[in-house]
């Protein structure tokens, strides 16, 4: 998987981050995984100072990158409505239909790409594990109106009222 990504020019930032985290062999050696691969433009949405800080912190970088990897094959039909365990030991939620799918709050811009050991979906945003924002986030529900996914769909006052 990492080798395939390295040959794709829209994924060069992801490839650099995977190398920085020392995950090339892990991803290349895994079997039947699914990778939600952020584009260079997705990484560009993160302020440079914040991105540089993450790239310099191997533990945080590894947590973020493994949050993009599911330990099984996810098919387009599975994307319609699913919650999947990631290699970061948390979950991502998918939704959508037809040609329009989301992974958490990222849009799938190209998908169901087969590599020798993975299925890849290219996404337009970097997926962030909930605990990246603070330890209190672990109390946020995993799904439903008060979840991160649910709150992202609501104006702030409604989102707050839905959050226990």
C-alpha cells in the first residue's frame, strides 16, 4: 500500500508522513486493509505550524495516520452506513450513497482503488482521532446527535444541546 501511494503525486504529503512515522513496512505488510488516504490538499488545510508540530511528534503522527486505516476490506456498499475500527484503536464512521460518500467529515473524492494488500479511498480532509483535541473528548458519544459526526451537521447551539 505505501509503495502504491508513493507513486501517486496527489498523495506525496501522506507518503512523507508515513515515512516520518516509520509505518511503511507496517502498511506494506498488512493484509486486506482499507486506507482512507488524505490528499496533499487535505494536509494543506492544516495550518503549517500545526502540521510541522505533528510531523515532529512521532507518537501523535502515528496515532493520526493509523486512524486512517481499517484492519479489513471496506467495500463501497459498506461505506453507505458503517462504523469501523481503526488501527489507532478507535473508530471512523461512513455514510453516503452513489458517488457521494463521507468518512467522518471528509468526502471520498476517489475510491475503491485496489493495491496488492489494500483498498484505498482518497479523502479531502485529514481524519483526526477524537482524543487529539483533549482527554474530555473521550466522553463524546461514538454516534448519534451528540457525536462528532452528529454535531458536525448541526449549528453550534443545537450541537451543544445534543451533547450530554
